[in-house]
C-alpha cells in the first residue's frame, strides 16, 4: 500500500488543474495530495417538474439501499415513533430494512424519474442519513422540488443544506439526534420557494461557465 500511495501522489502532480465536486473533496485533495483544487459543483436540471402536489405528512428516503447510506437509521426512527416514511430505491439492504420496518414505513422500490419526483413533491421532508458523502445529489433534487432536507451533518451535504434555512442538520448518527432534527423542522416555517432558490447555483449554466473558465487560452 505504501508503494501505491507514492505512485498515486506522484501521479497527482501531473495535471495542470485538479477539480473537486465539493469543498469536502477539496479538503481531501489537500490532505492526501498536498495540492489545491478548484470546486465545481455537479449540475442538476433546476427546471422544476410540474406538480400540483402540496407537502404531505410523510417523510421520504431516496437512495441506493446499501449499508453505507445509513437508511436503517431512518427506518428504525420512524418505526419506533410511528412516523410515516416512504423509502425509494433498491439494493442489497432491502430485505433487512423491510424486516426491521413497522407498519408506518412503506417501500416504493426503484422508481423512474416521474414517479420519484411525484413522491418527493408530496413529502414533508427528505431524510438524508449518508455519512461523508462526496457531494450528495439527492438532497439537491429534493430542494429543487421545494422540499426541505433533514440531513446528517457530514460531508458534502453541508454545502447544499443550510441549517434552519432550507432544512435541518442533525449532529449524530443515532435516533435521538435524528428525532430532534425532525422535531426542529416541525417548529420552523421553511418556505417552498426558499428551498428552490437555494439550488439555483447548481444549474448546468453555472457548471458550464465554471468549467469553461478552467480551459486553457
């Protein structure tokens, strides 16, 4: 591993510019490669799909159902507190999650974009439990629908979710912390338009402009 690390670090000296998809990754590049990087956020289509649905009373998790995404925390919390949750996605953890889920937790499976956005647009909030995500595109997709996000304060999601502005950040990967975050969101009056406006910086236009600035003369 030592030899591979040396080869990797030498290789990182060759590019003229290193581009990171978040401040989170920029800091990792400094740590492991000793080089600065330019942050260019991944783009999303900020045009909002047409929907007449108002925010509902259920929470939603949208993710690959794999262990590192931490969906079990949301399932356990909503089960133990009898809170409605819709889980969208498929993966290796699907069977385990269904075993631990109570009657208030529903599984929608893998959905096409139209159905995914329909579920998101009718949700009370997105619960995002992933640890140290590089950036995290799912919270941005929820925000563009006007849906606030309850997210673990970890990784790149802290660059899209602003505490008490377009969502809530909870501190620890445990049920008490998540539940406090959910209760805090209930006490806030987060407007739909505030959520939508907060993701306009992730547009394709901004992405193209920033990438073009990096191109050599």
